[in-house]
C-alpha cells in the first residue's frame, strides 16, 4: 500500500485500539505488527522481536528505573508531609500563602521525585484538606496541586528529559539544566494566578482567622523546623546528582544509581522505615512504573520502525518541509500537534513516538533542540491537567472525591493557560532556556 493509505490505516487503528481501552504499549505494538505483516508478510516477525528488545537493551536506559526508584523512595516516605509543613511555616503568613506554599512544595517535591502523579498524591493528601478547612475555594485548592504536580516532568532530574535525550541523542545533562529556569518560571506564574484567584474568590476570609493561624504556626515552629531538617538530606542528594551530571563526574546512569541508593537509605534512616512492608511498597511501585515505561519505549521503537519501513515518517516529514511556511508558523503547527497528542497519550509515549520525527524538522528550521525539549515538555504538562486523559485531574479527584471532577477541571484550566503563556514567553525570549546551559556547559 502507498504511504498515505498506510498512514491513515495506522492512525485509525491506533485510535480504535486506545478507544477500547487497550494499554498504550500493546496498542503501539499491535498496530505496528499488523501493519508490517500486512505489507511485508510473516517474515517481518523476526525484525519485530529484534527491534523490540534491542532498543531497551541500551545502557542509557538504566537511568530510568533508577530515577524511578529514587522517586518512589521519596514518595513512599513522609518527605512530602515534612516539606509541606516547613514551607507552610515560611509562606503561610502571606495573603493566599497556604496555596502558594503548596505550589512551592510541589516544585521542590517534583525535583525530589521526578514524577507528576507522585507529587500530586504526596502534597495533595495534606494540602487540599488544609486549604479547604481554611476557606480556600475548591477549584483553587485542587487546581494549584494538579498544576504544581505537572512540574515533575520539567524540573530536573526528570525521567521525561532522560527519555527525550536518549530518543534524540542529545545531552541529558544539558537537558536537565535547560529545564531549571523554565520550571521555576512556571512555578512563579502559578503563584501569581493563585493570588489572583484567591482574591477574586474571597479565599482569604477563612474560618481560621489570620491571627489564629499565625499563632498556631508560631507554636509549631520547632516541629516545622525539625521537618525541614529531615528534608534537607534528600535535597542534598538531588543537588549532588545535578553536580555530578553538570560537572561531568558521572554518567546519568551512574548518578541515578547512586541517587536511588542514597534516597532508599535516607528513607530507612531518617524515617525509620525498617519494616519489610514499606520497603516492598517502594520496590513494587518502582518496578511497576519502570516496566510500564520500558514497555512503552520498546513498543514505540517498533512503531517508529513500522512507520519508517512503510515510508510514513518520510512522507510526513517531506510534507511538512514542503509547506514552505515561516518557521514560527511551523512551530505553531507542531505545538498544536503536541498539545492534541498530550490530550490522549502519556508524555513518555508522545516523546518516543514523535521526537525522532520532529527533531530533523526542528533543526532544519534552525531551532535549538534543547529549547524545543522544554517547549515539548510544557505541552505535555498541559495534557496532564486537561481531558480526556488528564492523569493529574483523576489523581486529585481520588484524593478529594467530594470535590467534583468539574470543579477540579475548572480550577486547573487557568493554570493550563499559564503554561500557554509560558510557551509564548519562551518563544519570544528563548534565552530563558538556553542561558543557563550555555553558561554552565558552554
């Protein structure tokens, strides 16, 4: 069949498989297998198996389960609770300070765990009930946690950035640095909107008077400071990992392995997690997420092989190149495509499927690949808080089931607009992304 017909067949088949609830990895692998066998015969089964296993056998992928284990150790310990308490101590006195402290806690916890769902769950379990008890609107309480959790795939160390680096053969250390300033920029935009939303909704007039809340906070200063001390070793581990990567001391896989060991050891020593049950929980969560991601990566590699073998990739890339439009119009088209893809697919699947195809187009249009990595990641962040998939929305809804999904969604949408504003700022001022990597790595 010709590439256009094959492309339509693959696209429709993939949508149908996912619509009936087929897991992403099986949908990608299944439609690839059907397309290859239909076009080239049963002999393609040999290449299917080789392609599936060869990709995930690369040493660079060792970093993924190690960073996931590191995040699982942090997420399964009371680190999120201590981080929340210590930030509430310093920011709770500000107008809307409790919501701001939640975003701050999400920002820091994202760096510790590298996972959006873990961040939402860890901070949301404490932050949402506390904000609601102080009179904050349900939409603000749910939205700020859902949006803050998305920072987990942008602020380093980020599993998403590792996958992008491997898929595009770009420097993972440089990708990590590129995500730092945009990550904190987004956190700042989230905080600004939170202040505005609280002001508009009258969220400051809470059942707990400000004076009473301040007095309560002052009485708990010693306990909150102890909580901060317990969090500092984990922050030191993250700082050490980033130093090792940026300084060229260790590879990402080596740094991830050391970081995972220290985070598990700290969880045991600092929080006295001596029993077998919490350790089994850490290992179970890390294994489950690692296998899921690696299956998606392997299946996506087969999918990419199928697209290339059927000349679909080349046809699409050639069609985009033949548009002969302004490079910013081209970037706008790519952004819309990524945004729509993020609505339906998890970030890992979008990256491994699209990054190898889009990178040559990005380079031909004279865009920086590290700048584009941040743009792509922010688009995928938007997908985490927008339907129909919107993983963070469902996590928040499971944490606070008495808050309707509609309220969670309406509270999250303004933060999605903040991300769109962030993308526009990065387009107008690309130096926000490139300045720090160029300063540190040249």
